[in-house]
C-alpha cells in the first residue's frame, strides 16, 4: 500500500520528453513562421497543463489563476484579418474571389441573390467545404415585405409594370414570387403583410434559423448551396423542351412501390411540386463559408459585401457592421473603366472618409482592377502611344513575318492543291481511256462489234475549246467544263478564295492546252467523227500498244500525284504551324498591351488617391480654421502614400490553372503570374503579417512569464522556517478568496462594501468573503495583496475614465457643436441637390426606405458635421490615452512588492527580492495584454460612435418620410418634395444639435465601457500578483511522489523556457534578415 502511495501522481521520465512540440537545440534550426510559433506555443501550453494535473497546489486561488491563464493561452490562435470586398454589380467580384481561393466556391450565376447576400469566406484545415446559411428573422422579413408591397402596388391599388426585371417593381415581384410562387399578382394586390406571412407556415419555420452545409468538394458544395440561392425562374428557357419530354416508363421498383401504396420516386407529380416549391434566396441574410484555401490559411477572411443599395435593410445593416469592424477594404472595378468608374470613386470616397477618422494605413485600402484580359490592342497602343516601344516593335515584326509566311504558305498550298486536282483529272482521263481500249481489245478478240462511248463525251468540250481559241469568252469555257466534270467544279471553288478568277482561267486554259498536246495522236487534227473512224480501224496490236503506253503513263502520273500530295501536306503543315505561332505571338501582344495598360492604370489610380485624400484633408482644414487655411500646406506626406493597386484577370487565371472546363484556352496571358492573381494571393498573406507576428510574439512572452511563475513555485524555498513563512502569510495572504462555499457566505462582504463604489463597480460581487472570520485591519478594511491592489487599481481606473471623458469633452465638444450648426445650415441645399438629381420613382423609393436607398440622404445630411470633427477626432484617439495609467499601475505594484520584501524575515529577503522582480516582470506582461485589450475596446467603441449620427438623423426624420409618402394622386410627387423640405427646414436645428448630444453621450458611454474592461483586467491582475508572491509563504508538499513530480515539472518548464528563447531569437534573426534583404523576405 505504501508503495502505491509513493508512486501516485509521479511524472515518469518518458513523460518529461515533450510530445506535443518539437525540441530544437538552437535558434538556427528554426525556420521562423508566426503560425509555427503559435503552434509550438500551443503544444507547450498543453504540455504544461498535463503536467500540472499531477501537482498538488496549496491554494485554491492559485488553482483558479493558473486555470484561467491556461485557458487564455489555449484560446490564443492566429488572429483574423477581416477584408471587406466591395464593388458594383458586374465588377467580377465572385470570379476574382474564386480565383483567389483556387476553387469554384462563390456562386457566379449572375442572380441577384449572389451579390445581395453577405458572404464570409474563411479558412479551415479540412478537406470539406462547409457553410452556415443564416436566414432573415421574422421581423426582418416582415419589414422587407412591407417595402416590397409598396414597390409592387401603385397608389390606386393596382400592380405596377413588372416586365422590367431591373425596376423596383420587377425586383420586388421576383422576390415575392420566388418565396410564394403560388400567389398570383391579382391575389397579392389584395393581401397585406400579415396575410402573406401566414400563407406558408413552412416559410415561417425557416425564418430566423441557420442551415449547415458540408460538402466533400466545391462541385458538391455548389450543388448543395444552389438549392438555396438559385431561382426556379432560371429554367424558363427549357419550357418547350420539357413539353416534348415523354413520360418515363415506370420501373419495376416504381410498380412495387405503387402496389405497396408507397410514393413512386419517378412520379411526375414530384417534379410539378418542385416547380411550385418556394425558392429561399430572398430570405438569406448571410452565408459563412469555410474552405481549405491556401490564400486564407494565415487568417485572412474575405467578406463579399452586397452591391450598392441592396434592397434588403437587414443585409444592408450587416454590410455596414462589417465595414465598421473590417481591417481592410478592397474596391473592385473593371479595368476598362477603373480610372473613371463612378461606383469605384464613390467607394474610394467612402474609404477616404473612414480614413479621415484615423491615421492612414498603407494596408487599409486596396484597389483591384479586374477583367484585364478584356483588351483592344489598337486602342491601347493609340491611347498610350506605344507605337515606338522596342518590345512592341519586336512583337509586331515577328507577327508581320508570320503573317507573310502564312500568306506564302496559303499560296503554296493553293498551288499544290490545284496541281493535285489537275493530276487527278489527268489520271482519271487516262484511266477511262485505258478501260475503253481494253474493252475495244476484248471486243476484237471475241469478234464482237465495239461501240465507243468515251469519245462522244470528249467531243463537246474539245470543239468548244477550239471555239474559245478564236476569241470566245474564257469564263464560259470554264463554267461549261466544270459542269461536264464534277471534280473540276470542286477544284475551281477551292481556289476561288486565294486566286483571282482571271488567274484561274488562264491557268486552266494553259493546262487544257498542255493536255491537248499530250493527248493521243488521233485527236490532234481531226474532228469527233474522224476519231471514231480511226478507233474503229485499230488492230489488236495497236490496242495492245496503246494499253501498254497508258499503263506506263498512269504509273508516271501516280508518281507525280504522290509527289504533289506530299507537297500539299507539307504546305498545310507549315501553314498550321505558322498559324499557331501567330496566335501565340498575338497572345503575347495582347499580354504586352494589357500589362502596359495595367501599369498606366496603377499610376493614375495611385495619384488620384493622393489627390482625393488631399482634397478631403484641405476641405476639413478649411472648415476648421478658414482664416488660417493654406492650400499649399500639406497636412501629411502625400508622396509617401502608396495605394496598393492590383490588376487581375481571373478568367485567364482559372483557364491556365485548369480550374474550369469547357471555356477554352486563355485569351490574353500565357503566364499565370501575369494574370495578377498570384500577387493578390500573396497580398492576402501580407495583410495578415503584422497581426500574425504580433500575436506570436505576445504568445511567446506570455508563456515565458507563466513558465517562470510555475518554476518559482515548484522549486520552492530551501532553509526557511515555518514561523517565517507564517509571518508573511499572516501579513499578505488574502484570506477568504480561496475557500469553498461549504463554509457558508458571510452576511456582508467587507471587500464589496469597500470596492462597490469604485471603478464603476470593480470588486462589487467580484470576491465573496466566505470564511467564517474575514481578515480585516483595525479599521475593518480587508487586508492582503489582492484587496489592497484592487482598491488602488479601482481609483486608477476611475481616474482613467474621468481623464478619457475630459479628453473627449475638451477635444470634441466644441467641434461637435460647430459641426451640428454647419450640418443644419447645409441641410436644405443638400436636400435640394439630392432631390433634383434623381428620377421621381427613385425619390419615392428613397422616402419609402427612410432615406437609405441608392444614395443615403441621412449620410449626406451629416457630411458637414463629419468633416468638421474628422481631424480633431483622429487627434483625440491617436493620443496616448493609457500611458499614464500603465505607469501608475506598475508603480503601485512595485511599491507593494518592495513592502513585501521589507517585511520578510532575514532568511527570506534574498528570495523575496528575486521573487519580487519576477512578479513585476510578470505584471508588466499581463498589464500590456490588458491595455491591448482596452485599446481594442476603444477602437470598437470609436467606430460605433463615429457612425451613430446617421441612424439618429434617420430616426428623427422617420415621421417626415412616412407622412410624405401619404401623398396620393395628381401632383403628389411635387407635394411630397415640398412637404419633406418644409419638414427638414422646421426641425434641422434640433436634429443636428441633438445628434451632437448623442455623439458626446456615446463617447461618455465608451469611456465607461473602457472602464469596465479595465476593471475586469485589473481584478485578474491583482489575483495574479498575489499568486506570484504567495510562493514566499506557501510550503511544498513533502511526500516523495510530489517531490518527484516537482522535479519532472522543473525539467519540462526548463525545456519550454529554452524553446521560447530559441523561437524569440529566430524571430529576431528573421527581422534582421528582412531589414538587410527586404526583397527576399517580402513573404514568408
């Protein structure tokens, strides 16, 4: 039994050797990649966790703090970098995304659903393609139905014209009819939203749910997701074909099913039912896709946002939320109009405004010019004046030479073709004459009368030939002869493409003359009748001689024919080879022109971006201080701003990679790199580098501090008496924090009483004194490390929150008031411009959607407000708001550690000093993490506040929007415009003043939210410090099993500390290499 007790909880030597991470002997062995560092760190964390399970901890507080630390470490992984992808319909977003993913995952069917749904594309390390399809809630669908009914039905209650599928009414009918296919237009006019909602219970069950799809590959995924995003109306072109389909004969299984009363699988009724089943694409609010795409493997998440002015408010809100929290924005436009595309400029303008609220980041905005394979070389050469470019001249020279070769080969082929056909005609005539002579010989030998047939056929063309020689029309000879001989007819038609008719005729006449000269002697001078007489007087010897000569002639002619056919094939092969080479050189020319156009477009877009950013900066500066505004003064270094611009051809990329079948070859590029997609894939990795490296370094720093904390506890303290330990425990341990509930809760928690009013409630309910006797000082205040630090931290948090609120007030309150006045003054001019710039139907649709449609009136009304506060806003939030807080927090921790050191017995002082230094270092790491967390909260709150003005204005104008829409009948549009203008004129001052109050109030709440985040972090930090210092008064367990376990844990921790050191050194080595050789280290 004793032996069993000794071995319980022992870590064996085999367990000391790490199995969850690789062990290196030096930093030089590590090829540093942030993901590998994170993976190794997670392996170290799991190893520590397994080791600690066998260690008996002397304190429940230590157990809680270490468990929390392990959970935090395990929860750390590669950070996500959200990339919002924006672009107008037809910009080719889906095709670009599929090319980046190297798979056909994003739907590209052209349906509105494909571009109207927010689609998030992320990485997972599985072979499957998974997706979560979330549907609109019942409230969201109800709200959209109300808008769709307004779009469908006019003021008189009649259905609007819906034949134009791009009109508001056409789009509305597509959506309603897709979800409720059995509701007719006539019935729909008489129904309200509640009746439509109650029409199909199955639709109501789908609303608010999320459907998970998991497919083995992209092909299966496309088929699965197609059930949700495809429209049944896409099959309209197959109606006639479907009508002709004959009913399928029932199979044996169908007959068995029928006899058993079961539903037949091949019954036609199921097809009819499917045709009337609802399509779900109008109900989808968001799709989250996960796939194993290398471009996303480092944490990039691509978010395909709906095109501008999506009709669905819920999806619009999702898109706006993504724009708030995204790290980067990609703007797409076809390269043919990228430089002057209005949508692209509008999107860039929105991005400008976002950047005005913060310091410009080179990675924040990326422009992508798509469809680079759409090229007209002549236009590019003319517009960019490339005629004298040496490379182009070389291409043109090669192309011209190939065209000359092709022309020459065509002539050779034509001549060879003509020669072959002429020889074939001659061979045919000789063969016919041979057969005639052989028949004549047989007749003579058999004593029979011979009636010649061949000469009669030859007589007509021969006499006509002689007639032509006396000045007859050459062309008529050709036509008559071609009628007489079918093979000649083909021959003439073949040559008509490459030779003139006169050349053909002269050639044929010369051939006819040669044939007449080479013909038999009997035809040379006599007429047809004389020829017949001569043939009748031939003897057997004469015929045999003629037959022998004919066979010799045929042999010679066949040799000539074979030689001519070889020449024809050689010419054809050469022609084919030259044509392929010409196509290749033409593609090279296309690629050259496309790359030149891309280079030009990149330069123009970069410069446009700089000019646009300066214009917005100048406009903001002029509004801030018009008297001192100097347009020649640059507010930032615009030359240093380099907008990332990528020019891509997704179509040629997927063709070159074989990603699609049946689309033919690439039309422009021969090299995958020239398509721009590989560079864009690298950019996905590049955008995540800083966050990945930061996460890996932070992880290593945290695990190092945690390992040190474990090591200092496990090693214990040597020759120290129990009395000395107990004295420190009595003074510094926070009793009651590590006790279970079995002791019963005290009626009143003194720590809560002290801390309840501090730090927005820090400590209130955080710790409960469950000991029968709470440890307090003479004044009734709880004592110990944690209560003392919590008290001091709470005062610091309150001070930080107060300073934040004061900074917001000093820096932004006046600007908000002035901005509100500017917005009020500019409201009516902005409304007049908005109203006059659009069709009356679009204006009505905008009113119906409370100002947010193809353009957002609410945003345009607050533009003067936004411009006025932009510079001050960025200035306030760029300042170091938390530096003083960090310094005062570390000072309080250092002071407490000094007091602990001074109160230690002489035998403990050295160890107390060493432990105090470790404690302060550990606190520094934890505090840095806490402040980073607070800064994330600040960034999130800042984005929320900066965008709260437009929703406020919209909410204030709802009554005006709705009342204006009540106007009906003749002149209603004019009355709507007049009423809404009058409404804004009457309330504009209050709306924008209240809006300024809303912004300032939200800033105050943002500071409170930051205070709450600090509260939680500081409470955990106080506990962590006590656990670190508690090593000084906690004694080690003395049983042999625990001693051996401690020894094994020390070995493991030392290995981990060495590995962390190596990984940190490898990181530094890579940074140094990147500094010395930036081009070589551009990508991991």
